């Protein structure tokens, strides 16, 4: 597939509207654009998170694959009829969303089995990598909420929501991994105010 982008500045959105992948013009405040923007933000935060991983780490490669997956989810969302279960044939080389969900679940379990069971809530802190993983997790959760809001107006494939939900689970477990598999987690302690 060849992609060519000749112009970045188009002035087409200056009036508060933008084009979907099928050419339809919509307000930039529409539920579909909110969902697309949130998925894009999630992808960008994962890009920052990758700076904290070794280029040879299996988790760096996993995050690269998940960034491609998020890009494909955005592509499906930007063409309304492509975000339905009937058209979800191929997502980032996966044979549909169920295969993508299975990949994320396997990556999560690979890390989770090394970690001590949780005995308290974990604060989004610790190492710089863990803090960025927690930030990415919360942004992915926001993207999931925006896709749920879109689903109230239009058809959205359930596997897109499952991918986003599992991705936030993976990022939580990755944050614990980046905190020495949970040994460096910052735990919530109730009633410990100033």
C-alpha cells in the first residue's frame, strides 16, 4: 500500500468541521471526532512511554504493535461503515479484533505472572517509565469512554472496545513491571494526609 500526503495545511477545518475517511463533513466536536482524537492521544502517550524501554525489549516491540493497532482502530472509526463487526476483517495484521484481543491478553499475562498479587491500590507513580505507563493507561481508558459514547449514536464493533479495555489492562501490568514487577509500586495508604 502506498500512502502519499502532499499537503499538511488544507484550511478545510478552519470553520470547525473536518472530513471523515469517506468524505463526509462533520463538526470537530462530534462523538466520532472525539473518539478519533482520544485514540490518537492514546497512541501519542504510548509513543512517549516507549522512550523508557530498551529498543530490544519485548515490551517495546509489543507497544510498537499496539500503536499500529490503535492507528488501525482510528482508521476504522474514521470511516463509519468500517467500524462495524461485518467489516472488521483485518486489524494490524490480526485476523479481526478477537485475535488482537488475544495478543494483548497474552502480553498482559506474560508480565503478570512475575508479579506479586496486589494487596492495595497502586498510585500512578514510581519510576518514570511506570508513571508514563499509568498516564497511557488513563488516556486509553478515556479513548474507550469516547468510543462507548460514539456507540450510543452509531454502530461500533464490540471488539474495538475490547481491544481498548485490554490495552489499558496491559499498561497497568506494564507499569508494575517497570516498578520492578511491583516491588517499587507506590501503594495507596488511606488516611495518610498531612
